[in-house]
């Protein structure tokens, strides 16, 4: 479909989406931040009177010993815990249902998630299903819960998804491999701990991939048609924090200041996901994940520079403003030069990170399916600044292959 026709078709849907976003009552979690924040969060859970907490995590974090001090802190304050460590990457409905059974058999009065985006999404849906009596599949869609979730607390172990602040959770169908979206502000946690001690164990490649996911959220939010002064402030700060700290977080794994800055950046960009949403970088990257199992952050890194260039004709002044705000361009530089300085800086960051950016897995036979699915995903859902047609996606995929 030509880009202009796609835009005209998408406009009514985007108008409705914008109206829903405006009236949706979205709260934000109380944030504990800094070294020891996770333990302070556990103390707060006890102080709030919860007595039976389901801890949702994955086997790796359990084996790394991340869970034991938190469970001990809860026990010391009289809180019983049950552990569900069955979270897997791209969690399926079966993974969520198993966690829900653990939640019910523990008669949990609160859920504590310790983990990355997959664990947080799993915990959000467990908490909503537990309080509503609905199955995870019945919660797929927008506002299907219709009542508050079980009180939810989150300790992110990665800095990228910002899922602790977003109203959405992604669950996979293990048969069709389709991603199902649960959207409900009732899943927003009561509190989250951004603790650099927790993320300090992250390998450099995961730090880089998740950090670029956060950067992509912030940049797509900056270019979004739904951007506003509030999202600009948060996304702009997130971009600054990431440009200043991501490389150091990779090369100095125990640099707690860099880790904390990345956790905050991810959180700020996560807040904005609820308003400014995402764009074509994610739409194309999701297909690379589905088609070739490319990890989400790495796929974003491969696509991001190309979509930034594609968007230039619609967003050059805004990207130039961002470049000047970040000190990447002289205040007297014209928009073209300033926007280019920003794109160059993003490219330099990508090149400096331990990222596998080769797109050698791409097959030109797959271009039509990738393009169709990416455009289907984006149009009417993502407030993109400039519309693509299939040929635009082909050009981006070809440029990735020849990069
Ligand atoms: Fe993302």
C-alpha cells in the first residue's frame, strides 16, 4: 500500500488511540533508587503489611544468588515467600499460567518480580489474573482486567525495557509464536527498585543490547507524533543519560554510577512508552526477532540508524533541537548539520559497544513477509512521523545487509 494511503487509513485509529491515552488513568510506581534500593523495597513491602509474597524470577538469577538476600530480608520482617523461577525469555501463556498456579497455591497477597522485561511482563499478568480470576488469555487486549491487580513490586535486573513503568505486557503463543499484548494500567507496580547492585551482574553484551532498547524507546518517543513537553523532558533526559553512560556500563561492569544512570534512563523512557509509544524501529526489529530469533535490543540496534535517516525529512528540526540540547551541535549549526551530528553520535555509540550488528541472517526472500508484517504492526498503532511503504522497508533491509 502506498505510504500516503497507509497514513490516511491509519489516521482515524491513531486519533482514537490518542483520545484513549489522554483519558487513561496511568499511575507511576514509587521509585527506590541507588545501592541497596532492592532491600529497601523489601522492607517497604513488609511495612505495608503484606505477609505472603510470590517472588517471580528466572532460574539464572536464582542461581546467581540474587534472590536469596531479598527473600531473607522479607523473612526477617515476618513475610513468607513462595518462589516461581520458571520465567523464560519471550514468556509464553504456559509460563504465566504456571506462575499463576504458584501464586494461587501460595495464597499470595503481593507479587515481587526480580528480573528483566520477560519476568516483569510475566509478573504483571500473573498479578492481574490473580486478582480478577481471569485466565491470562482472557486478559489479552485493552483494559480486560476491570479491577486492580494484586499489589505488584518490581526489581528490574536489566536496564532497557522500562516495563516496570509501562501499562503493557507481551506474552507469546507457544504454538503460533504470535505475540499477544495485554494493556492495562492496573498492572503498573506499586513500587520499583532501581538498584545498580542488581544490574551490575549483567554481561556486557546484555548491557549493550538492553541499553540500546532503552535508547530506541527514547528516540522513537522523541520523534513520535504523540510526543509532548512531558515526554520530551523524560525522553531527552534518557537519551542524555544513555549517551553519557552506556559505553562505560559495558566496559566497567561494576561502575555503579553508570549502572544507576542506565536504570533511570530505561525507567524514564519506559514511562513515555505509555504516551509517545514506539515506531518503525520496533516494528521492523520485532520481525527480525520472530524470523531469525535476533534478540530485541540487538535488532533495534541494527535498524535504528536507518529509521533515523528515513525520518529526517519529517523530523530534522526536532532531531536538530535534540542535538543542540545534548551539546552535540553548535547552537548556530543549521538543522541539517545538527540532526546529522545526532545520527553520527548514535552510530558512534553503536560502533563502540559489544554488539553483533551483522545482518547476514537476512534473506531477500523474506523481505516481503518482513515488510508486510512490520507495516501491519505499525500502521494505526504507532504514531510514526513519516509513513513507509514496502519498498522503503526493502531499502532499509538491503542497507542493513550491505552495512
Ligand atoms: Fe523495546
